[in-house]
C-alpha cells in the first residue's frame, strides 16, 4: 500500500467538504449602485443581467459569512466577461485583494478581454497574485468575432501551458428567454475544444445541454478535456439532471457550482444561499463516491494539476 505524505494529505478536501467552483463577488461601491458602476465603465450587458434576473449581491466578507453559515469550505471567484479591457483589469485587482484577504477560502479565475493590449502580460500579472484559471468567458459579448478573434490563440496557448482551466459560459441551446441571453451554439464550443485538445475546459451551467451529445462519437472525443459545472441549476433544470448528466458524462466530469450570489430559489428566498442546490444534490440518489467527487474532489484535482 502506498502511503501518502501527510503534508500533501492535509491539502486535500475532507470527505464532507463543499467547494463551489462558480461564484461572483463585488466590492461595496459596485453593490451600492450597479447602474452608476455600469455607466462609468460602459458595462451595459452586465447591467442588463444583474438588473433583470434574480440577482443577489455579496462582498467578500458577506460571502465568507454565508459560506460559514452553510458549510461551504472554499469557492472559486469567477471573473466576468466584461465588455472593456479596463473593467477586466479592475476586477482582477479586486480579486487579488479578496484572495489576499481570505486565502484559505477563496480561489480566483482571472477576467480577460481579448482586446487587452498585451493579454499575456495581464495573465502573468494575474498568475503573480494567485489566479489559477481563466473565466467565466463569453467572448461574443466582448468582440463581434467571439472565439475567432485572433488574440484567443495566444491566450489559450498560455493557459494550456500554465495548466489553467478556462470556464466558459454556455447558454442552454433551448430554454427560457431572458434579458441579456446570448446564444452560444454548441457546435462552436465543440470546434473550440477540438482546436485546443490539451486545454482543460469547464462548461458552465451543465454545458447548455452538451452532455447529451456525448452519446455521439465525435462529440465524446471532443469532450475529453471538458468538465461541466452546475451553476444556476435549480433555475434552469429539474433536479433529475444531477443523475442524468452523471450517467451521460460520469461523475468525474461534474463540478459543483452555484452562481452565487444569484438567487436560486427566488420564490422562497430574497437573499442568495445554497440551500436549494444542496438539497437537490442530497436527494439526487448519487453514490457517496460520486457526491464527494462532485462536491470537491474533481475541482481539487483540476486545480492541483498546475503544481
Ligand atoms: Zn454564466
């Protein structure tokens, strides 16, 4: 039997840990007046989403208090797909502070705009303050060419070399219409994964239904380095999705994510919390092994690959 180094063992999540791979968080001046922030920075797509959906808010301190209350051990702060390079830089500065403030509770993925003058320099800077991935990305909000914009090639080569996962927002292929909805054709996603087969991808929001197509041989192959997060699940899908997607892609490919501070149960709660999404997973009928993997083990594995 191979014994693990106890120091290494300490770093691993304990069996009951919950790590949330999909969280957003803002400083107080944004929370107190999102409209003024969006006007000052020309971020109207973001304003559309946060003004018209079941949006809650959390600054770093409130986020940690909510995590303590509900037993969430660690979260990944995700950057936004801001329409302007300087807003991406600004958010990276907030997150650098947040990670410094709560190093045991927060991990962070950097925001990037493909029109950033030197995106590699910004990625290096983010790596220096401790970012460990890129995203949430939705390039068609940033540039008309979307993923075809030439700078992505340099950016993705850098993230692949540095073993940074990229979280991509994927909209459900069919579903509700809501303000700010942006289509993300699944075939574009597949071609992106095929173009960069060594890059590790996290498709947000259950990949917009992409797991179903893993039954197709070409798609199954394209999804080799693709994981799926569960962000906003209770707002989008019936709870059977947990078991069904596990059957389709395997529990090893699913990462627990909430989209906090989105309010996942707006009929019963005015403030964001994890109660509905955690009760769905508790009642999903998945094995203990699968639950542990989805709730922390898979994310731990993915972010440890950098070492
Ligand atoms: Zn998203």
